C-alpha cells in the first residue's frame, strides 16, 4: 500500500456518483457541461491567433498535462491524435470517450 495514496480519482468518481444519485442524471450532465464550457473558453483564449494545427496541439497537450491528464499528440498518416492518458471521468462515465470533440 502506498504511503501517501493518491485518491483524487476515487473522490472524483464518488462525487459524480453522489451528484447522479442525489440530484439526478440531468444535474450530472449540467455539471459536466458547465465545466466543458469553462475549459473550452480557457483553451479558446490560449489558442487565439495560433494558425498551425501542430502548434495548437502542442499547446493543448501541454495545458492538459499541467491539469493532470498526461496528454500527448502525434500525427499518424493524415490524422492528428490528441491522447489523454488519464481522465477522472472515465470510471464514472465510460461513454465519455464517445463524446464529440469540438474542432473549432
């Protein structure tokens, strides 16, 4: 057992489960949508004036890594991949990987 266990993901999942149980699925969706809007605004500002897709991906991956998502990007053939190697939402909402990604 770790001396100082990191239970952040467990706490996040428990909070999301409690919100869903106490306030309902709609409240959970509203909470996630609100956070998404705030993150979207922050990233929109950070990417303002950046033209290169590679530079945009570099900035996004760096920001996501700072936020604990262990992000990276790479190009495979004609496709660009933004990979997050850690996400506290996945255990509670496994379909989060199926959500549409904004490419604006």
